[in-house]
C-alpha cells in the first residue's frame, strides 16, 4: 500500500485492527481514513501514571514536607480547556499549603488515604473516593495528618476563553 511508505507509527491498534498514523491522519489497513487529528493526540493517548516521570515538590504551595508529583498530561496534550492531570503522593505529615488559583477549576480525587482539606477557611476530613472541586479564585489546601500516604489525582481546567 502506498500510504505505508510514509507510515511513522504502525503499532497502533483499535479493537485489534492495525492502524497507520501518517502525520495527523489515522488510516486503517484497508487505506480508509478513520481520523484526522488537529493536535498530537491522534486517536487518543494512554499514559500509565505509575510509570510517568516523578518529581519532588518541597513545601508545595508553602506547605510542609516533600510530595511526589507525576505529570501525566500537560496543557499541550489537550485540545480543550484542560490544563493538566497529575498524580500526587503525599507522605504522612506533608501538606499542600493553602493557596489560590486564578480563573480555573481544579478537582482532587482521593485514590487512597485520609487527610484534612481546607476550602475557603473551612476544614473537612477527606478519604478514599472523595472528589473535591476547588472553585475559581477559591482558597484550598490539603494536609496529610495520618500515618499513611495520600494518593490523589489532580485535574485542572481553565475558564479562560
């Protein structure tokens, strides 16, 4: 097939069917165009948060201790309003200090552990399964006051248009 001459990535599969990526085009093995991407996403992007690069953030937002951050997706990975998706590990006695964002919304999804969340000056216990929506221009922070790690996902979207 002529298109396969230009193929850079032929290890894509969709429901077991081999796909060919040529620039922003995704073509099936019969040469039928099945997707045109306006970004680098192609037909989708899969990242494993366990294997993403880890960075240490000391005194995050003026908090205590060192937390581990894995940047799974950055602004340039998205075509919409999303800013980032992070996995964060907070060891015991660490915190993300009280801080405020601009015109964006940020969601914390607690995957494991327990802690103390402060939103607009009010403290509330959070635990595995809790989803916390931090409003635009709102103040928030998270303290791990337990003896176990807190594992959470943080996803942010901008309201800037």
